[in-house]
């Protein structure tokens, strides 16, 4: 299996909770997140939308970049995302993953709301 070192940022929604990670298998990692296979921060906060990905020739440089980004202020991270992905589009779709399912919220209409 070919390895592709990458740093990625996933988010819960536009300008929502963000998580920065590093992996040698970006597609596999996104599949894990989307199917709830991993436990921890991403699962707890629903940060499964891939909003930024940077590829590297080796894992050492990818880890160095991950540490750099994790030390940044939140505003800098948001600016980085919006510089290349202003709509916070789910980039995982570009790599063949299915769209995220839309949460089903209860409808508030005349029949369900109280007067």
C-alpha cells in the first residue's frame, strides 16, 4: 500500500470546531472518521468535514507542519482554511468519498409548535 503523508483539518461545520491531524493514509482516516470507527475529539465534536489537506513527501515534514498548525491561534487556522476553501466545502468528495449525511432536525411548524 502506497503511503501519502498529509496534514489535514476537519471541521464540524463552517467556522465550527476544527481538528488538525497527520496521517499517511488520508482517505482511510476520513473513512474512519465518517463511520465513527475512531473515538476521541473528532467523534465527540462531529468534526468529519475535510476542509484542508496538505500533502508531503515524507512523514517527518508532515509532522513538523502539524505541530506548527496546532500552535497557531484559531483565527489563523480559519484564515488558512478560507484562503483556499472559503465555503468550507467538504474536500473528501474530491477523493471519492460519499457526501456527509444531513442531520434530521425536528420540524417546527403549526402542527408541532405550541401556541
